[in-house]
C-alpha cells in the first residue's frame, strides 16, 4: 500500500440553479477514487457554496494511482427524489507521482457535464504521499516522466536514448454495450469518459514499466491514440521513445544544444564501424529488383508478375499485404476465393515473398546482426540534438487494410448479452491481434528503412482510419542513420553504415548525404555531389517526416505544401470493401506523391520536412491529404522547372500549352521571390567540382500503351527523369495542372509551415495564438466525379487557410506553424477537416536583414557558436558583461549594438541599458506596425521614441516599472498559453509539470437551441480549452506545449435535434518564464550577432 | 454542396470591435457582412465574401456565448471560458484613448487594486493588454453591451418592464429606427438590472455600478430607468414629448437623492427606488400655503417685492402667482396617491411650465421666480414646515429648470 491520496473540497462558484422554486442549489460533493467514496456536507441554498471539507484520504496501491483518475461529482441534494448530478471533474493525478513535477494540484476546475457543458467551478486541493516500493515485481511505474514533446525537453539533457516503446490496451466500448439501451446518454458518456481515462492510465503505466525495464527514466514523443472500433471495441494505443534524461540546472539550461555541439559529428563518424559482411548480402539480394522511389518513398521489391495496377507498383505491395490478411480472416462466408479470385495469383506471390522477407529478417537477427530483434529502432522524436542525426534516407511508410474482426459480435440483438459475458475471455486475446497487426507494419517499415541503408527510423508515427468494419493502419517515418554515441548499446544495428564516410561531414549538410551505397542504390535516383561540402553524394530531393534540423543550411523561407485527393469508391461490405480500398490505396499514394513533387518544384524548393500523409476512409470515398513544409536546402541541387508537353499535338494547340507553360514559369518566379529563395549560385561554379550526371531537363514520361513491361517499372521516382515534365494528354491532365496553380500563396505578411520551426524565421516575438478550426462540408451532388471531388476538397482546404489569414491579420507579420490538418469522412456525404495550429508573430526587419546576409559564410559559424555561450550568460552575471560586450563589438559591426559596446565599463549599467535598448527595439517594432495603418500616429510614436532615445537610459526607470508591472501584476485567473510547438516564443521553460491527456464527450438533444452544429461545437471546443487551462493552472503551470487535438469525432442527427462530439487533447503542462525579463541583454546581443555575422537560423 | 459546420476557436478569444458593434446594433449576419464589405476589410488579406461570412458568424457565436456572461458581469472577473492574455506589448499604451483609460483605471482600481494596462488597436481586432486579461476585455464590452439608445429608452421610460411592454417592442423599433434585436437586448438589460437591484439594499446607483461594472454615468442612467419603471411615471403623453431621456434622467437623479427613503438615511434597509412615504404624508401640510388666505397673500407680496424691476414679465408673474402656487402645492399634496405620483411630470408641465411658457418667461425668469418663491416661504412667520418645504421645492425647482425648454 504505497500511496496515500488526499483531497480537499474547498468551495464552488457560479453553480447552476438546480431548484427552480428558490433559484438556488443545495450542493454537495462526492469524491471517489477506485472504489472508495467520500461525501461533503450539503451546503444549502447557495450558488457559491463553501464546503471547506476535511482532507479525504485514500490509501491505495501506486498501481491504482497511475491508472485511476480522481473523480469529483457535484450534486444537488434533494430530500424527496434522487439527487441531481450537476457535473463532474476528473483529475489525473499522474503529475503528482514523480518528484520533479507538480507537488500539489490546487485550483478552480470547471464542473463538466456531458449534456450541459461547463456548469460552474469547484476549488479542489489534491496531494499524494508516496512511499518507496523496492519490490522488483511491482506493477507500477511511478517516476517515469512522460512528454508529448517530440524533441528533448528544454530543461533536460538526454544522456541515453533507449528506443521505441509501444503498448496497447483494449476494452469494450461502453457505448455499444447492451446496457446502453437502458441507461441515459449521460451515464453512457460518463462511463466512456471514465473508461478511457482508466485505459490511458493503465497504458501509461505499462509503458512506464517497459521504460524502467530498459533502464530509462522518461518517455519523449509520447503519442497516444484511440481507435473507436465501434462494435468490436475500443483500442487505446501509444508509442514513444524511451530516454534517460538529466535535468539541467536552470543556469545552464539554455545551453543544451551547445553542449553537444559541434564536435559530435566528427566523433560519431569515427565511431562508425566498417560494414559487416553478414549484413550486406541481405541488401544485395534486395536491391537489384527494387524499383522504389528515389528518396521519398521506399517500398520493398515487387514480385515479377505484373499485377493489374502497375503504375504504382511499389506501393501496392503494402496494401496487398493486407489482402493476404483478408484471406486469412476466419469465419466470414465471403471468402477470398470467389470475389478476389483474380488477384489471388499475385497475392499469393506477395504472401510468399513477405514470408521470405520475414524469414530473412529473422535469420539475420538470429545470426546476431540484430542484437535485439524484437526491438524496433524507431524514434518518435522529430528533432534532435545537433550531431544526433547523421544521415537521412527518406520517408518510409506502410499501410495495411484490416477488417475489424467480428468474433465478439457473432450476431446482433439478443446474443449481445452473451457476448458481454464472454468478454473477459475475449479481451485476453484481443490485444494480441492488434499487436500483431502493428508488429507486421513495423516490420515492414523496418525493412524499408534497411533497404535505404539506414538502421533507424526517426519521426515515426502511427495512425488509423476506421469506417464501419474496415480499418486502415498506417505508419510512417524517416529512415536515418543516427549517431550511436547517444544510443544504448545494441539498440541500433549500426552495421549498415559503411566506410564511405571517412571524412567527417559538416553538420549543416551531413544529414542530406545519402546513407545508401551509391553503386547499389536501392532505387534509381539522381545523385550529385553535395553543394556544400562537395565530398559526399546527395539526392536531388529529400522527403522526411522530421523537423528541419536546426543546423541545416537553407535558402529563403519554407512554406506549407499540401497534396489533396479524393477518390470515389463503391459502397461495399466486408472483404469486398477492404479489397476495393486496398486497390485504391496505391493510386492515391502515387497521386499524392506526384502532387507533392510538382508543388515542390513549383515553389522552387527541393526538400520536404514534416511530411504527413493521411488517408481517410469513408463509405463511398477515400480522402488523401499530404502536408509538409517545403524548403530549399542549399546542400541539394536546385530543382529544375516544370515542363509541359502535349502528347497529341492535335488535341491541344501548342499556344495553349505554351500559355500554361508560361503561367507555370511565372508562378515559379513569383514563388522564388515570395520565399526569398536565392541559393548561393556562385558557390556552384566557384568550386567547380564535377557533378557526375548533368541534370536532364526533358526526359519524357512514357505513356500507357507503349509497353506494359516498362509500366511495371514505373514508380514513384520522378527524380530519375528529372520528372518535371507534365504531359497533357486529356482534359483531366489540364485540370490537374490548373489545380496545381490554384494554391494561392499566403497574403503578404504571412508564412505557413507544418513543422516545429519555420525554415528561415527564428526571431519570434511573443505573440502566440493557438487555434482549432473545424469545417464540415456536405456534398449535395450525388453524381460527383473524382475531379469534381478533388476540386471541392482542395477548395475546402484552401478556404480554411484563407479564413485563418483573415482572422489572424492583426498579428501580421506572423507565421502559422505546425498546421495540422486532419480529414475524416464522418458520414456518407460529409467531409470533415480539423485544423490545429499556432500563429506566431516575428520581427520582420530582422528576418530581412538576415536573408540579405545570405549566402552564409560558414567559416564564421563556429566562432559564433562559441560566442553564444558567454552571450547568454551576460544576462545572469553582470561581471561577465565586459568580456561579453567586447566580444560582441569584435564580431558584429551592426549599429544595433554600438550603444551597448559604449556602456561596457559599467557592468550593471550595461544590463539596465540593454533593457532599455530592448524597449527601444520593441518600440521600433511598434512603429513599423503602426506605419501600415495611420501615418499620424506613427509620427507621434516615432517622436516618442526619438525622445526616448535622447534622454537615453534615464528613461529606463520608468520603462522598467512598466515592464515589471506587466509580468508580475496580480491576476485572479492565470493566463495559460497553449501551443502545438515544443517551445513558446519569448519564454524559457523552467519546469515540466506532467502530461495533460484529456478526453471529453459532449452530447446534446437540443441542437437548434444551442445554435446548431456550429454553435454546439464552438462552445464545446471553447470549453475543452478552458478545462485544459484550468488543469494546467491547478498544477501551477502557465502554458501547454506540444498541445494536440488527437481526436475530434463529431456526429449529428439534425432531424432528431441531436449531436455528439468526442475530443481528445494532450500536451505537456509547463512553467515558463519570459526571456525578455531575464535575458533581455542576451537577446539583444543575439540580434546584434545575427545582424553582424549572419547565421543560418541555428539560434 | 454546403458548409455544414464551420468553427474557429482560439485559445485567446479574438474579438473584432466593428463586428461587436454590428452585433449589438442587432444586424443580421448578412447585413453585418455587407457593412463590413463596404467598410473595406476585404482589401486586407485578400479576403473573399465567404471568408468574411465565416468570420462574421464565428464572431457572432462568440458574442452569443459571451452574452451569458455579460448578463452577470461580476462573474466575469473569474470566468474561465474566454482568455485574453496580455500578449501585446505594453509600449502601445499611448495609443489608447485617454478617457477610456481613465475610466478603466478607475474601475480596475476599485475591484483589484493594482495597475492595469490595455490596448485598443484599430483597425478592427480589439486587444486589451493587462496584467489581468479578462476584466479589461469585459469592461470595454460592457460599456457597449449595456449602452442604449436614448430614443429607445425614451419610449419605454416609466413603462412596466413586463412581457406586455416587450410585445410592443416591434412598434417602438419601427418608430425609433433601432433594430428589434437591439431593442430586445436593451429592454432585457433594463429588466435584468431592475430585477437585481430590486432585491439589493443600499444606494441604487452604487449597487448598479458594482453589480454590473458600469461606469458612473451609465449606472446613473440605469438607476433612472429603474426608478421610473418602479414608480411608473407617465412620460408618454403628448405634452411630455418634448422632454428627452436625459431630462428625465436628471429629474430621476433629483428624486432619488432627495425624496426616497435612502435620501434621509442611507443606512436604512429600505430600497432606494421607493419614495419616502412619510415625506409624502408631510407634504399635505404644505397646503396651508394656499388654503390660508393670509399666508398666500403674504407670500405673494414677499415674492413680488423681491421680483419687481428684475424681470420683463413681472406683470404676468404677479397676476399668475396664486395660480402657480396652487398648482405646485396641489401637486405636493396629492403625492400620497400612487396615481398622482405617476402624473408628477405631466402635472408639473400642465400646472406650471405651460402657463409660464404661454407668458413667455425666459429660463432666467423662471429661475428668479422659483428662487424667490422658495426663499420667501422661510420668512413667513406662521409657516412651520420649512424642512419639508425645502425638500420639496429643492427637487421641484431643479426639475422645472431642467424641463423648462422647447
């Protein structure tokens, strides 16, 4: 009994009126944990009751502490009838279970009811006393820290990365239990909320146990998802990366990166052991037959027999593998023999092949090459400490279509109760099935990665899409070679890096260098020597799922690139349906990829980061949405243009083609300008090293009829043909090209990306606005074509973006970061798009200065990095100021910092002065903003600034008082910032308080009265935000980072005036402090540094 | 193909000042879109009509959600649903209007006792910066939410704030050119304030100000409305049409501070909205001024002596003295009847203002006359009710001054 949980109910406020007669409420509270319940006294006739209860004490196992939430129910006492529930609060006490996080949960929580929403607030204090338990057979994993953040958390240092952890738990969905027919919607919703809360707790505990087993103390990049499988149950699954983290003392916190830099890269290469003989053959066998894409998509070799859907052959393998599963599905009458007969041939071949691959893998592992075969070398992280990531191969992905087994639901109706009785025995097997499914997918990913010559997969994520009984499982990641220095021994199979890398590769281009063997390329790709170091080969395009490494050298800015696709599909049931879907998948992947590639070229960029492809299944259509952030990597060759070619000159006049060509060329030129892509052309000629293959500008796509053999060779590889040739052979193609050009660039002052960092912008100011937007479109026209649907879908996404720009126009200049689009087909004719993103303001002037400084002189980089350390110190210790300032004056000649240089003699004075300077800078910023609107105001402001300038630091006293009043002014409601990013601009995270993982259901039977579907969802989302903020504030935090809305399932029945919505959100609760208060001088100094030397955004 | 659902929710609530005003004015979403388009927002950010429509609907929904909170503003200080954090730089403070700032400082210091800052950015998006986000956003919105149209309130002034009156709102809306929606909001505001202060003890204006976080001026106006509604003063007669709401509000202020129970003793537990019954009884005693022939003549001669040579309308004054005096004192004597209380203003106009006006008294004449009329009564030896007289005449005098115009 190693834990004591204590809870105290203090007071309530704003309670709803429960007694119509008196317009008051007689409220009391039930506090429940596990099976123990306590009650407070009734506080009669008050809407703002003061209970001030005793401490309710629960003595429980720490296992329960991890699994169970504290459940607080507020009720209205009724003498004659049953007490009415006002609402509930679930408090996850997990953050109290590890020492470094929160010590107490105390604050006002919104009282939530699934039918009425928020109904007042309750003030609660919760504490935990934990006794140490050294039992090695323990079931709990208290003390393991969880982070949603997909990078090493700011105030920690990773001493060791252990690797992939995964777990899933399964239960029956209360919504589908027989009892649901007789209980109220409220009871059903609450049962569901509670169950999911329990399951999340259990899942976290189990993952924690695995981490402890591995010797780690934390999970980073923790990603938990729900699969609402309906009749067949509820799956909660999670993946993450086990690490050993060291807390940094607050003083050295900002230097996390500097610690590991810059010596790690060379060292790591030295560590690379030469290839192992046993390893090579596996690849040699694989590679010749492979026809995978150049970089972006890598798929396993295909069978020799040409399947019906040749163009996208490599992809089809992934989905076909699912067909094999289908044929194995037991019990159902519709066997694969009849309907799927045609495909049986290739399928079997594939099956055989798959088995072979698996065998090979197993063989390899048994021979000791893979030290831990069960372990997947996967990392859910998307950004890494410098030097961690050595080389990146490309995106690897796998999809599989499954039929949710109906074993537990042999029939509908009365037998369901039988099923329920049987449930326990069933659940025992259940996770095994799901585990096996994921295991299979992961194996596939792993083998793809190996085929790319990589030993690890980074930026790894998994997702599902479910429609009725069909489920698409997807996994994707980026094949990469990591620096083994940070790994636990044996975690990675490092054998496959070979001796090609004799020289240390520079950090800013090293990750672009191909990890695979140039002579035995896994696919036909076009390689050139790196445009940076001229030593190693690089591909012509690079697709990844990770964030842009901070050390990467880029030209210009990045931008969001989306490929959108709709495919109609016939309505079908069971296996036929699954087969139809798996047949469509490869086409979709192919088209999405083509779109991405074309749009990338159109923006004159050569790499994609944060690539996320979602394929969503509905009853009569499939939706595909690929989002990524395009960027121009200076290490990679410049992308060629796009050339239009008419296949049959008779169809379309050459003028028409040339006009399209002109439009495309113009667009490219405009985009170059827009994203400020001015690659260092000079360097190319200056070094003049041989580029092995000249870039071809005009190799044509062979079209259909020519030869089917060649067709089967066709793949997703555009690189080989420099495939910027678009062929117009029918009107569809014209449409496609038009749709390419539809994507409007963001209006002036806006940039957008879907990654953590916006390539080319790093000087964020403190404006942060996180938002969620949901749009559902009803397709009224039944006879839609694929083309028509595509157009609708594309417009939907584009219009959403336009709406964001408009709404956030007051933040200009700003950047929409981490734009996360989720698509769903909730009903037959509905398309739902959910977007969560954050808008952040930045300092425009600085950015321009910076871009002007491009191309970067890499020589100065090191010196600057060395500088960075003392620079950051100068805020803390005034004694170092003299030294610092002198260094600054050495590096930067920027006028910006000259006043500081003049004041170096007085340590503390310099500090104050810099505060004043910061103020001045902000003022200047103000002017710029103002000048757009009203010139008169600007003048007056400018005047005030200049006067400020004149009176110089004397003014400082006043401004400082203003500043302090801003940050320390008292407030009754804590402002909680939220962001999907791992950082908050302008602040430093000083403490992680624990993971926030909340699940809410809201239902209404008075939809019209609540303002229709939009009104209903609007208030629900606002309520969810409010509840997240309240929980964070109760933990003592003031921000949520790595926030995400994992699930937003919306169902409506307007005829019955009903709607229901489920939302799952997660994130890390943190305490952050403003950088400007603490480190104003440092930030000013950095500004100066940037202006003077020019960096690549590593700061 | 239609947009079934479309929402945008920010962690920081975004409110557009312009749309807020349109919403308050009761414009429909489509009208608001039209107004905004004409205003030229479209040029910003290359917005299309659809974008504008979507944005306007979002804003309207936000306001509707806010509305519930606006109804009991005191809760707003610690509400959790909306968040307006101090994300704008403090330096922008120069931009805000000075008046609003002072008003808000005043408000804030009373409730929170610490410094605050806010920011008012045009074009539209409205941002408030403070060390305490919520209250400021609320304060400014409140001024607007509880603001009303004088023309509208003039129509309902003194009417019972009941369902019956609410039904007539469409007529009033047509007459005053205020949209029906806006009429309803204003009417409901009156009702809400009425209902809340009805049950509260202590000074009326202060109660309204604290409970609804309104400015002093607005709180006084609401007090007037509540006071008129409670006593059902007749204001709708044709003869009273020339009076504005502000005229009545002034009179109400006078009545509240002099004739209610709270006027004598503000520690008393009775409400501030009812007239002091004892005082009204005592007013009957004033009748002696017109019933006692000697007193009346004495009073007249005193007033006439004082006025002679000081005004062009002296003759008319002298001739009319008895009539006018009877008029004023009869009004006083009848105030014990609720019915006559209702007719207080119409009586003042009929019995006093109209006769004077027909004799072409100037405002200065009026002032002169009433001053001497009041003061002379003190010199009358046999007149013992000086206190009641002052209490009565003080109010009547200032009311008539206010009401004596075209």
